[in-house]
């Protein structure tokens, strides 16, 4: 059976998760600015708890952003180091998707508007729908002012708001929701779930293709043109 390791350090939360022989174990801590010190010990603790050697891991999944610049870089650096050493592939997963997956797991939300506080008076934004247990992106992920966010053009039914973007900018987001979890942060358990779908589709990448996604870089030029 497949053994997958997942880690995420893109937000205030630092978390790791392991799938082994159909069993999922995870460790989760909200520890701003301590991710670099804790993520490797958390991995060691998790593997020890599961009784699994690191060499047994088939692939390593990670939160590839968007999120805090330093946090995303930590994840990429750790994953590349481990993957190169083990000669294993990697599975990059969107942190907005992970947030939506957690909202589905904990809140039963089938349509999620995920928003992470991006600082600089902006939010990282993505809308997701559940399909057979997997939260899938509808449209594109972007970094926007709170007033500029929108649901997909074909949006119908109830949407759930999840993430710190709702906590910081909720009153400025011009959308109605059926509920909100404004303090929700990405969790490696949900990252692991999404990585499992990606692994089954054969989407694993070589370690040197583990790259961060910041979103802000992608919109810098269009924003300047506007």
C-alpha cells in the first residue's frame, strides 16, 4: 500500500501527516515563526508514532502556497531536501485547496470560498466544489483586494467562507455565505487527502520541480497595467 508524507508551513499553522497502510496520523500546531525549528522534529515524531521509517515513504506532499513567503519557502526547502535524499517524487498542493478540503471535512461544506489574509490589504482567493470527496478549483486562484473577490460565474446554491481572509476582511467582502470559519488554517491531514487524489492520477513530480506559488508575482504586471 502507498505511504505518503505531507507537510505544511504556509500559514501560522505547522502540520504534518502520514498515510501508511490505510491509516492516517497527523500533528498540528499553531506556532507562528517557529516552523523552521519544529517541522523536522514533528516529522520524526510522527514517523516514530507510526513505527515507519522515512525510507518507506513513496512520495512527499507539501503546501506549495499561496501563503506567507517565508513559510512557503520553508516547506519547499524541507521537501526538496527529503525528496532528493530519498529519491522520491513530490506532490505540490494548493493551500487554498487544503483550506477548502478542511472546511468540507469539518463543516460539511460542499462549496467553499477560501480566503487567506495576504497582507498588503489583499486576500489570496479561490473557490472550490466538492466532487467525490475532493475539493476542486472552480475558476482560478488569485490575489485581490477584498472588494474585488467574486464567486464563479456559474455559482449557485450555498457557499461557505473559510480562512483568515474572512476574519480580517469579512465586512469588506461583498458576498453572502451560508456560514464562515474565519480562523480556519490549512491542515496537513487535508493536504494528505488531496495528495492522495493527485498520486492516484499520476501527478507526482521530480523533487527539483517542487516550486512555491505566491500568486502575487502572477498579478504584479496586470495590476500595474490597470
